[in-house]
């Protein structure tokens, strides 16, 4: 599903005007859609009380239209002007058409009356800023938006909650926290990406008059992955395929004390159909892993007694694989193995966990790495990679992933709620699947193994990361249904992958 950034939405609206739709029509339709949503959620609507917080721009105009329609349905409406009189021609026209029974209060001059109206409201409708907001809330708008946060009534926002930035999902202190957000024409990045998503509550998309052909043809930089994506990426194997045709994946993972990370990545890769799985592992771990993953072949490395021989064997394995996964549970061995693999690998690679931590400790190392690379950091690893704090990363997840993708020329999958996948070419996806039950050590290893399998089978790096994140999250949702979020385990994700693939059969060519 396309996500419309601020400038993209503005261009789309101007294209609609060129096609013969007036901005006044768009405002009328938006305010009507907002009123219909409010009415549907507070039945019986007659006699209910609604306070509409309005700004001075066109978002406030949507609120005036909404108040007019609600008033005509027998709902007692109070309009609170948080920025004074309307300041655009469209909003002034909408304001002029308010019926007499709609009470209008100035937030600046009639503060106590406005607060009293909000105290007794069944619904508060936020029409202060919308998708044009940037920066920090202040003054009278900040007061009333914050005041609404203390009230236990239904809260509805127009397009986006005021105080939430459209393109980044960043949230200002005191932002309006909606139960329902009615967004117009299409979702915005902040509707689906945290922290903005949390403030949107349930997002409902309503069409307001932009011709469908324009929406369909609009070019956007971001999208939310939907259930059509897996089938488009997963191809049916040729009937005459052999194991060599189904991908040759090399795992450079695991260390003493962290063998489980390697096991989970390996089993996930196998469940995703990789034809040949080879695991490069130090000698003392071989008995453990050979028993846990009998389907794999092993490259047993002896760094203490046969270092040169082990190094050459690893380089040979890198030449023969079609993709590599490095980092899951690599531990202290990362200082030895990461320079070797990054410098000599000529195949697409997934770098996870300790491989990312290695890059954090060695800034600039990626400048000499030219292979297709997928980085899969969690917020802590991303913070180290960017030399930022975790709160800074989490306050603008979209921006952090996009910037790091541009800087490094890699695909960056910033894990967490609504995983963000950014490509250096500007494409960006937000993942809708998954749940908090996946927030357990090992889930990331499963994701890395899945991504490695798809990469080894020829799926492009960006599509690999988007596909893996979506199916990984879907596996998590199935596990939550079966075991509950509390009781589910990362190993359960691997076990339910066959059910996930049954849901998304590949398209026939």
C-alpha cells in the first residue's frame, strides 16, 4: 500500500485540481467523511456533545465542515479556535457556513469556557494541524491538545493527530493521542510507523474526491507491505531443479556460548527452501551444531592450530556460495572473521548482530565493501551504528533507516515494531506484521536466516528484506494465536513457517 509523504500529498491534490476537482470540494468531502466516522462511533448520535479543535489553516476548515454536518444530525457541537480566526480562503468560507447552533469559542480569550466544553464532550475532534505539522507544539494549540489527553472520551483526528510529523512519524511533546484517525486519500508514513502510529490509534482511510487513477498512478517513496508482496517475490521452482539451483547459503555464525543463534538462523534458512546450507564453525562447536542441524554441511575451522588452512577454506566457501549470513552469535570471533569475510566476499550478504557491532566499532569499514549488503540492526545496534542514542533512533525510525541506507549504500532493515526497510535508492517499506511476543532473544537470528535463504535464491536485497520481515512477522502472529504472546518462543517461529508459506503460494509465471 502506498504511503503519501507531505509533498507527495500536496502534488496529488494539485493534480486533482488540474483534473477538475476543486479544493473546496476536497475540503467538503473530508469534513463530511470525518463527521460520518464520528457519527458511526457514537450511536445513537442525537444529543451527543462534540468539541472540535480547529487550527487556522485548511485542517481547521475540515473541522468546520465536520461540525456543520454533525450539528445537522442533532449533535451539540462546539468549535474551539486554537489559533484565532481562520487564515485561508477555504477555511474562512467553511467557517462562514457554520450554522448558528454551533457554538464558537476562542481558545485564547475564552480558555475556561473552552475547557468546560471539552470536559463535557462525548467526542473531541482534532483538526488543528494535520499532515503539514513540523517542529514542536507551543502556545494555545499545545495547551488544548494536551488538555484533551487528560479526558476520557472518544478522540478522533483528521488526517494525522496534531503534533505528529507526517513524513517521519516523530511526535512532539503534548501531541494529540487519537483513538481513531481518519486519513484522507491514502495513509501517510506516520499512520504506520512508530512513534506516530501509536498516537493515531486505529487509522481509517477515506476517499475525498481525488480521482482513483491519480492515486493509482502517483509515485511514492514509501509503502506499507501487504499480502500481495510475498507471492510476487516467491517463484515456483523449475520442475527439474536440483539442490544447487535452490540457493547455496553460507552461515558464518555462532561461537562458544552462543551456538543457539546459529542453530535458529540455520533452521529458518532451511524452512525457507535453501537448497544447500553450509555452516562455517569453529571446531569445538561442530558436535553441537551437527546434531542440531543435520541437514547442513559444515566447514570446520581450527583457528588455533590450522589458521592458514582454515582461512583458505573459508575463502573457498565464500566463492562457492550464492549468499552469506554473518554475525548471529559470532561474539568475540567477529574481530577475526568480519574483516576476512567483508574483504573477500563477492556474494550478497546479510550482516546481523555481531557483524553490525563490528561495523560500529570500525567506522568507515563499509567504504571498501561493494557487495549487495543487507543490515538488520535492532534499535540498540542501530544506535551504535549511527553513534546516536536509542531514543533518538526510535523518535524517527524512518529517517534513521533512510539516512543509514544512503550513507552506506546498503539495505537497512531497522527491526522492531513496524520494522522499517530502507534502500539506498530511496525506496522504503514499513512492515505491518508481528507483535510484542517476538521481542525475545533469537527472533532476529530467525529473521537473518530467512533473509539469507531468499538472498541465496536470487531475490534482490531490498525485496529480500521486505519479504523476510513480512513473513517473519506473520509467523509471529500465528505463534501468538497458538501459544500467546507471553509463551511463544523464537524457535516456534521456525516451526510455523510451513503454515505461513501455505498462506502465500507463489505466483505461476
